[in-house]
């Protein structure tokens, strides 16, 4: 897959999700009952994902500042059980099962508006290697730049998730389950097909650091 | 640790000898009821059941109410919710089948006195050791229960086992979206001091999570260390602040099932008045690690009963304990360290008058340290050290075959080694070995009848099913 191909797929998916996502939910437009229900749901999420989506354990991804369309897509995928990696089944199938479309949108908007966490430093050489992969891809293996979909600062873009500041072990696990197709992610299957474990470790170390 | 050895305080009646021999364990466990209610796998709440993960602790502190199944609901005319009930009751079943072998067979106690020189059968299978039915989950919004009914195969008895009913309310303040501070304020109504606790360092949910009910139990344990389980009722208030600080105060009073009611002299070890229980803990989580340190304790006045009136002067037990837990939960490797130390000061005014004890005051110190490891929650093991020391008392800890103490001492120490295999998350196959360095005061001839501490070394096999 070349960069143009990836960009074309990205545009198509962004467009599709834009239609799915619909209008943003305004907190002001919510009734007291809705606000209270949302608050309760957020408290439930916080048990794993941390206060305001700033999770402590790398088992659970940080949700703060994640893109709303991505969160919405994932919650739907948990609910209809199309995202079926081990942790999705263990934790999120149950958690998302009773969410309705409106509450999924509310949650997605809420977490997308939380301030992002700061990056965490690590092995400098590994981070530099990871940055190169993120920015330039691995041309020899036909692996496009991650930045082409996830944004130059890994800030995410619509359905393409924010990766900046995310726990490295979580990201590594996602790359592995996507590569093994335990987690379905059509664009990513092609993109990371030939990404090896060392390269994965480098790129997630970089992402955690920014 | 869930050894529930019986203090051999009231002479040497065969009844107590039987209890002491049969032991000694109140198992504790996790329940698929919660999985049914939440739709989440066991691994969300447990490292290896019944030990809790940080999320499991949060779930319990929140009153067992997290639900992800269809609710039967009701509202009043002002749109206030009047009912929110699981459409499927969160029920589950636990079965334990066990095998026990002691290094040397135990004395034959007979039905009308021990048969001199005769030994009981060794290599005992209990089928079942225990079968339990649980209702564990939501009752209403913010109200939930962990309730267990157990058939005890050794005692051939069915009754209410560990029960914890709790209400939990969540508060957030100090910021709206940022949720700068959050706390849970809750109430607990339970029948076993520490059953409401969320760390696996306290007695009700401590290591070992299961053990032989056939092998001899040590002669002494602190009141808070299992002696009051299912014979008290307590109501308490707790708070959990910012996922760091825990504080609880609970008051217990006697609530003894079975036997004569109103409670009378046929009962034994009956709590008098209100017994305050307290608990403070601090937990820090980082990356995949968590560590907690805490203290807990209880001040209990007790009527010895056992043929003496439940009135007049009482014994008094002041238990003060410290505990610590470390947990690492990786993708492949999980490790836990559990430690607890309990100091009990005993003032035995009633027992001295009733000739159950010689000393007016005694002390008892219990220390337990355990390390656990699991690979992918599939295969693992534990190694635990336990040590009980205390003042000698010639009446309280008298000599008796297998169960007594020749030097009137409660001092016991040893180790527990376990290997666990979990073919599924809700099925545990376990081999456990308990080795004693000292038992009831001595290494050799501890009972005055020729039995050595190592004769009580126990091989224990367990098939533990939850469904």
C-alpha cells in the first residue's frame, strides 16, 4: 500500500464516519436526568480508564482527547461485538452492551474534550527510530507513514485514533491483535502486515513519549 | 489467610476436639454471578479468583451494582426511579471437591471417647467439601449484595455463609469535567468482620483461599481472624476517596445462627454488646502496579458461654493489625505479595472465673506473608509463611491428642506451598502442601501423646468449580 492509497482510504472512511457521527451533543442541550446519567456512566468508565480518561494501567487505553468519531466507532463495535480481541471481550462487550446510540455519542464527545495527558520519556534511540517509522513509514517494506492517517502530531483524525501519549504496551498489544486479525481494522491490516515486533516497539515508544 | 482454628479454651470436650480437627477453613471465592450481571470476564475483577484486581476492588466498593444487562424498571409520577432490577437474577454455584492426606493419620476420636491407639482413616475425600449458592449483585440502584448459602459436606450442614450487603453513593467535587476529586460513601451490613474488605490481606479473603477442613488446625487464632465469622452482624460506614484512601467504622453484635434462641449458655464465644471494627488503608497505583498499606482492628467483649451464663463479666479481645499488599498485573505475568500482622491483647476475666483460662491476660500475635505468581491466569503458585506466637496458658492451651499443647503454648509456624492450574477462568485445580515447623508450641511431641508437628503436614487437593 502506498501513501496515496492510504490517504484515499482515509478520506473515504472520514467521510463515512462523518455521516455516522452526526451532530455533536451539546452539554447545554442535555436535561438534568441525561446529565446525571452521563455522569454515572463516566464514573463507571473511570474505574478502568481513570478520572477524565487518564488511565493509570496500560491494560486500559487513555481516552482523554481521543477523537470522538473513533470512540463512537469503537463503542459501537464493542456493543455489536465486531471488535473481538481478548480485552474487548473480557471488559468492553459487557460494558457497552446496554449503551444506546445517544449515550455512545455523549461519551465520545465527553472524552474527546478532556485534556490530553503529557508524554512519557523512554529509550531515546528507540524513540528516534519510532519517530522515523511514524513520520516516514518503512519504504522497504511498503509500510506507509503512520502520520498520514493519524496526523503529524499523532493527534488523530476522525475515525483514525489519537495515538500521542497513549500507553506503549496498549498500543503494542493493539498492533499485535490487529496483525493477527483478532481485532478487525480493515485499513490497518494492510498497513502493518509487514511491520515486525521491533519496529512496533519503536513506534509505540515514540507515541508514548509525545 | 482463612485458617479458622478453634481456640481450645474450654477444657477438652470432644465436641471442641472434633471442631478443631475438622477444621479449619472458611473458603472464600469469586462468583460468576458478577460476570453474568456485568458481562465482563472474571479477569476484569480477579487476578486469579478470588483475589481482586484494582477494578474488582472498585466494583465491590461501588456496592456490586455495576450492571450491563436488561433491567426491570419502575418510576413514580415524578419520574423518580422506584425499581431497577436485573432481568436475570445474578445467581451462581460453587462446588469444591477435596482430598486431604496428613503425614500421620489422626487419632480415632470415637463416639464415646477416643479409642486408645486407634487411628482414623487417612486420605479423605470430601464430595462435596462445600457447595454454595450465591446471589451476588445488584438489588437496586446503589444497593447490592454478596450472599452465600453453603452446604458444608464435612459438617453435613446447610446455612448462611459470608454475606455482605452494601449501599454505595458516588460523589464528585472540585471540578466538573475534570472530576478533580471523587469519593464513594457507603454502608455495609455483613456477618463476618473483614468480609467487606477489598484487599486480600485481611482474614476473610486472605491466603490461603482454600485449605483442608480435615487436617488439624492450630490451637489459637485472634477473634478477628475468623473466630467471629457468621456469628455476628455488623453495620458500618465507609468511604473511598480519590482511589487512594479508605476508611471504615463498623459496629458488630452477636448474631449466632442455630442452637438455642434467645442465645444462652449452650452457645460459645458470644460477642457482648457492640464491638467496634475499624479499617484504614492507602493505595497507590502506577503503571501495572498497585501497593496498599493499612491497618484494621476490633475491640470485642465476649461471653465464653459453653455451659456458663451469657452475663456478668466478659472476656475482652483487642485486635490491632497492620497489612500491606503489592500487585503486578501484566499481560503474561501476574504477581502479588500479601502481608498481615495481628496483635491481640486478651483480658480473660470471665474465662478465669469459669476455669477456661489460667491467666487473666494473654497475648497472641499472628503474622502471615504470601507471594503469588500466575502465568496468564492459567498456571501459577503461591508460597506462604505463617507464624503465631503468644503467651502460654495451661488451661486455655491444655494437652490433648493431636489438638492440644503439651507445653500450653499456641506457638505455631510453617509454610504453605500451592500450585494452581486454571483450564478455564472459573475452574481451579489445586495442589497444596502445608508444612509445620512448630505446632501448638513444640516441634516434637507437641500434644504430649507422641505426635510431632510434621505429622500434621498436609497434602491437599482441590477441584474448585464456579458456574
